[in-house]
C-alpha cells in the first residue's frame, strides 16, 4: 500500500515525538500519507501527534518521517507501538533516529535541554520482540557511531547537548514524586512514555538506532509544580530551531 504511493526508497527514518512534529516541514517535495488511510496502521489520539508518514529528501538523503506516534497507553497493545518499526524495516530502512519528549530527572537539566540517549531502562515490562524470530538481544541498543555523529554536530553547531539514560514507562499518568525518586536511584536522567520498545525492536531487526529526548519539564518532585501536557508541547516547540539544526545536521551524516 505504501510502496505504491512513493517514488523514493528511504534510507533513514525519524520518529518525531510530542510537540516536535513541525520538523517535518524541513522535507523538500514531501509525499504525505495519512496514517488513518493505511490498512492496519494504529492512529494516535494525543494532542500534538499528527499521524502522517512523510517521504522526501532531507538535504540530499531520502528520508521517511513518522510525524507522531501511538503510545502504549492509547491501545494497551504493544504491537501498535511497534507497528511503525515494522513498516520502516519492511521499507528497507537501515538507520533510525527516534525522538521524544521527556521529563528531566537529572537535577542539572532544565526544560528545553536536548539529551542524547546513551542507554535505556525499560520499565514497560513489555516484550518488544513479540512476533519476531529473535528471542533475546545481546548487542548494545544504541549505535555508538551514530551517537558520535550527533555529538560532533552539536559541537560544531554549538548546541548544548546533554547525555543520559532514558527510562521508559507505560503512562499515561505522569510519575509520582516517589516513583521519580525510584527511577533516579535506578540511574535514569530522564523519563518518558515511549521509545524503549521501539528501539529494542529496531535494533533486533538490524536497524542502527540513535535517540534524542527533548526535556520538556522537570519530573514531579524535582520541581514542585503541577505538570500539564500543554507545558510539554509548548517547550518542545520552543526548542524547534535548535532541534531541527541538530537533527538535520546529524541525519545527513548518518548514511
Ligand atoms: N514524565 C513522563 N513522560 C513525559 C514527561 C514526564 O515528566 N514529560 C514528557 N513526557
């Protein structure tokens, strides 16, 4: 269904997290396929998640952009979360950048920071390898050469890039202060409701993966303030320019 509508073979793909969807405007001559027209494709109900597959060139590289994603809490079915990764793998994608909005746990972080994910803690307790031939995964989940490219681009463009461990939870509730403290003691720097299962499956399917979090807020208890979804999407759109520079600069070097 998808191949019939596109005239390029995308080499790289990016998943855009909450509030980061406007990056898709960087694509020249886009072909847009609405996810609700694709047979079996799960659709998002979350504000700030559009639900488009966008094919086109980012600089000179044939790219697929997933504008928006479906979270586990929207369906309760891990296969809907993993569906875009299977689509990417079937289309021959070999490299992916997975982005998200996350709450900052590391006390040196502030809203608007970008964090390169070094590694992850998966607290979703879901099996990302369901319906695959692989039963376990032994390689590092995050590709070190892609991480190095992102660090170099940040350095050249003078973008202040944090690094840390991302902890994935199911949501949809934000964590309690006690849960944030637990997650911090486990060694995480940021927490969010996506990414970990996607990254695990992508790596298992032989896709090289890198991931960047936009720290949209400080987690509950780190700062004594009530947290809202608007805050998350507002901060994400504030860092749009820096995010775009880092992402487009890195992705053209990924191939
Ligand atoms: N917690 C979990 N997910 C999030 C947060 C948070 O504080 N901010 C953005 N996504």
